[in-house]
């Protein structure tokens, strides 16, 4: 049965990409996937580890579209899954906590997240999670084990812009789990073009608790922290480089923060 299920997910993603895109817009299906992923991940976030959430007052009254969440990145999936838990909890009126996950009965599904195409094709689990709203992009730091740097593909840009016109979007400007990696100018260009509300998010502890994919435990009892800051005041007419510098400072990944935390980050991701 498991083999048949994995084969079905593989066929949907590889042979029917157009059908896959349509599936992502079916709210009942996304709600089911959110519930499955949420139930499976909840114990690891709140029972085996400790989750500290702050700043949800900064997202509780946001409009339902053209909101861009920019965050540092520590695992492929655990970060995003945690965001989805929090968004669902906030929808049900919870403040800076998850509590009992009854919010999964009617989750907040108006959210997409940017992810590398190669990552989302890595396993049948990631292909299933892609149906929860992944915006897969070809721009990656690594492709088939080789270091590369691509510009943002125009089709990927349009994909993100369409999502912003309808939903919230989560993106990781660094595009890698390596701390203090430089941000990508493509994020700033999207902000200039679409003028979204930009909410910076700072996370910590996920690299300690989970492996890089975020699907297996490394150390139980870790403190996981997610902080939503106030929306940025952005001059949309400023050069992309200035907007990117503003973002990197807000998510605490700029050179200033690198110097402050050198004793801590030096051994991360080794």
C-alpha cells in the first residue's frame, strides 16, 4: 500500500505537472494535507521540543493577500511547517502559542511558500507537502551536488507574483540553510514590483533540533524560537540593493549580526 501511494504521488508530480498545479488550488485537499502534516509534526514541535512564539500581534490583522514573509532558513521543511501551524493558530484567535491543535480542523490555507524545485522532488513526502502550496523555483545554490548561482527565472517570478495577488507568501532570501549567507536580489526586485507588506521573521533552534531536511530529530528538548517582527517600512523606489540590506538586517542575517554571533554560528551546518 505504501508503495502504491508513493507511486501515485510520483506520477502526479512528474507526469501531470499542470494537474499538480490545479490540485494546489483545491482548498479541501490543501486542508487535508495541512491536517496530516500538522498532526504528524505537532509532537516534535511542542512535546519533544519547546516552541517559543512571539509577535503574532503583528500578523493577526494583516490583509489576506500581498503579504510577504521573509525569514532566515535553518531546515528545508520544519521552518515552513511551523509557520503554517502558527498561521492556523492565529486564525483561531490564539496569541503566541499553539495549544491544542484543533485549529487543524479548519486551517489557514491562503499561504504559499517558495522552495527549490530540486528539494521538493527529493522524496515522496516532499512531493506530498508540495501540494500544500509550494512555489517551486529553479534558482538554487546547489544543483545535483554542484555549487551554482542562477538569477531568478522570469517564470518563477510570475509564479510568485500571482501567489502574492491572492495569498500570503513565505520566502527565504538567502535560499540556503547556511547562516549569514548573502541574500538574493530577486527578493528585493519582487518587492519593488509588487509593493507587498513585508513581515520579517527570525527563527532559531531548528538546526539544533532537526536534521537539515527537518524531517528527523537531532536533539530533543531544544528551544525553538519564532519571532514575527513589525512590517518593514520600505521605500519601494529605493535601489534593490538597499531594500535587500534592509531585509537582511531585519532577519538578523546581516554582517552586523554575524559579528555579534561569531562564537555561535561558526560550527553550524558542518
